[in-house]
């Protein structure tokens, strides 16, 4: 069984466990009671310089110790100081050592668009995300049927959240179809083996739709990597490990956004 299948299967178990503790109708009420006013990432893309979605990530299946001792609030404040346009917070517990509490704490500490980074496979998770204070959610085309992806996009929008839809190749764009997603993320990480190939991000620009912002995901480990992708047409960059392992993420972010 590949890693992605393992994560999705475990995610479904987690949703069942959480919904047994807090039923869907109660979670819907929590989402409706949220006082957070959504921060739009799309509205921040008014300038041509690189925009970074800086990620908080303690570990991953391919990297068991990226920064296990990191505090999400401390990291969030550094990301904001460095000029990140948004922050991604992993909430998946078993494979990424994330937690819904991480996102809630960051939400209370900084005023910037927050992406709930998780493997969303059930409507329950969207109400959770809204109750946590998320501004964006991630939809992974590879694990959803076209009808699901369209349904979930509309649900996210109904809850006041934007959608970053992740693909790995143009075949997965067919799953996206006409769904009105807000961003197309191109992930150069193989979700079966979790290896990366930066060339994939460049190659796919020839076929990506032009009317929607592209987000380069994974595989960036230097300012030069970002510059290469910026010159290929990307304006948004989701960067996690490079920043999480760096002793001075503020300076690294300033270097990137000054390109």
C-alpha cells in the first residue's frame, strides 16, 4: 500500500472518530459561530513579486524530523515578519505530527490568510476548517472524484473559504474540470514515494490554464529554485521544509519576496 493510500485511509478513520465525539450538526454550528473574518489570499496578489505560502510542518513521511520542537505561534510570527503572504498549517496528526490546535493557536496569534493543510475527504472537515479559523483549504485532485471536487469547492466557498486545488499532472486537471477553484497548485512531489522533481513544475507551465493563479509546491530548497520557477511563470510558492529547517526564516523569506 502506498503512502498516499495509507494517509487517506487513516484520515477517514480520524474523521469518523472526531464526528463521533462532535456530531456534524454541532460542528456546523461551531463553524457558523466563528467570528473570524476571512482573509482572502487572492486579494493580496496585487503585486508581481513572488508571494509565499509559508508552511508549518514538523515532519513528513519522507522526513521524520524536519523540526519536531517547533512552536507554531513562534514560527507564524517569523513568517509574518519575513513577508509571507499566507501560512499553511498541517493539521494531520499521524504522518505529519500536526493538530487542529496548531491552526487555532496560529489564528489567534497572527492576522494573515491561513491554509488548512490536510487530506480533505469528507464534508465534516470543511466545517472543522471554518471553525478553526481557516481561510483556505486544500483539495487534492488525485484523491477525489470530479463530482466530489466540484461539491467540495462550492462547500468551501459557501463557508467563506478559498480553494487551493493540487494536481501532479495534466490528467488530474480533468478532475478539476469547471470547478471554480481559486488556485491551481502543482506539486512536484510523488505522493506514492514522496520524492520531488522540480523539472515537472517547469514542464507543466506550457499546459496550465492561464486564467487562474498557479502555486508551485514542494522541491524548493533555495532562492535560486524559486527564481527559476518565477521566471517560468509562477507567482505563488508553497514552501515548508526549506523554511522550517532554516535558522533564519525571516531573512530567507525576505530574499524570496525581493526577487
